[in-house]
C-alpha cells in the first residue's frame, strides 16, 4: 500500500471575524462576578461557575487569569478537573495564615 494520503484543505469562503476586545470595565465586572461566585461556592468547576453566571466558560479565561495573578483565586487541578477556591474572604481582606510552633 502507498503511504498516507494528503488531503487538500479548502480555503475559507468567508474570512474569520474577530470579536472586538472587551473594555477594562467589562473585564473588571466579570472578575468581580466570578470572584463572588467562587466565594459563594468554593471548590466548584469552571463549568458550574460559568453556568451560575450565565456566561460561556471561554469568556471567563482572561478574568480568571487576572484573578489568579492578583492572588484572589487559587486553582487546584488541571483542565476539566480544575477547582476554584477564593484566596480572600467575602469582605475583601486577605485570609490569615497562622504559624504553628514546632515542638522539638
């Protein structure tokens, strides 16, 4: 038998349309909505949180990345198994870490 065949790709008949960039205000609003959803239901997946907000999960990629970079959200797991946890309490202050004295 011959080697694998190459399949010719058809060119797109219509060019791809890029959606306009979201404004800083809209991204900030989505960040706050997502953070509130995570605080209300810690440990949920992106699909559940996005459904609660009525938004596609792909629309939340940038706001979640910004929340993680700011240290407001912690992500445990990878890809579809990722769970989201708040790093701050509902009032906006950082959670307190308590040092435990080791006994020697």
